[in-house]
C-alpha cells in the first residue's frame, strides 16, 4: 500500500468522522438537541481519534498515530457504554431522539468499535512504515483537516455558550452562558 | 558596671523576641490559617467550576489539530495527551451516580 493511498484512506476516514460530528452539531443547532456532558465527552473522544488521522495526513505515517486513534476510541467507547448502561433498563428513559432506531450514544459506540477495528487492520496490513515526512498535504487531505478544524472551533464556541468556563448541567435545557450574558437567566 | 546595660538590653530583646515567638507569631499563624480556610471555603465552588471546565479538552484538541495541520507533530501529540487527561478528569467529575443494574 503506497503512501499516497494511505493518505487518501486517512483523509476519507477523517471526512467520515467529520460527517458524524457535523451531523451531531446540525442536530444540536436545528433540533435544539443540546448535548449532555457524556455526549460532549464522546465528541471529544472523536476529536482525539481525528488528531491521529490529521497527523497521518499532514506529517507522516507512524504506528504511534494509529495508537493515538485506538486509545481515544477505547476511552470514547467506555463513555458511550456508560451512557448506554444508564438507559439500558426498560423504563429508565433515554437521552435525545433516536436516529435510524438507535440513539446517538449507541451510534457513537459502534463508531468507536469501527475505529478500533480499522486502525488495528491498518497496523496489521501496512507492510513497512516509512517515517519520512510527507512532502506536501494533498487537496483532499487539506479539505478534510480544514473541515475537521472548523468543527472543533464550532464545538469550542457551542460548549462555551452552553456551559461557560465551568461544568455543564447534567440535563441542559438552554445555552446557559449565553442566557447569563444576555441577562435572561441567573444561574447560582 | 559595664555589663549591666548590656544585660538589660539583652533581657529586653529576649522579652520582646520571646513575646513575639510565644504570643504574636502563633497568633499571626492562627490568623493566616483562618484567613486561608475562609478563602478556600469562599472560593471552593469557583475552584470546582474551573476544575470541571468542559470546554478545556475541546480547546486543547483544537490546538492539537492546528499544530498537526502546521506539521508540528510533537506539539500536537503533547496537546492531545493534555486533552485526554482533561477528558478523563471531566469523565470522573460527571460520573457520580451508580448504574441502576441488577443481574
């Protein structure tokens, strides 16, 4: 598998991850489905996975970058599993609306399992690792990183508006920090 | 005769220093401790808030992405590690309730 093909595979993976994060953000903005702390932690784990992909695209192919992806995905998987277990008993409710029959945290769990499988396969089937730095970043790679970076900035802004410089409420109903700024709500 | 004023000065100095050590210094330490405890109690909620700063891991990961994009691999990895540590701290902060499970 040539270096170029690896870069394109990583770029497609990053675009896929951005698609999942973008969908969650669109749901937040359009349906006013505010993310809970565990939901935000799952998003963070997705960004952690994406940083490994960014380094594979922009710097060089290195097993360490795939290791970063696997570590982030394992952590994200545990967080998603925790949320699934919170609602696994019938009658204990759920958080958010389901998408294609499954809740977002269940989809996140599946995504993290897929990331672990994909990164492990890459580690198994890449015959030898060239640690040389890439000469340049291809257009598809730059696009993928650009979109991913913008999503990260959007999440920084969204989380600040929702939680300010502190802890997020367990069951958020509004952008509390924004409300406080506008004088709509006095939080103790 | 020459030794008498010296002895008197020494006695006064001893009394003052003794008084300081035995009286004022412990009082000052006590006051300092009380003030410190008051400060901690007053700002404990603020410290807790900052410790649970949810946006911090996002900020660190955004920095890591930017560093990776600019091809600073080591900086990116360091920021990623810091973000991961912050994430674990947030997870610990928010996971407080026990799971309602029975097998």
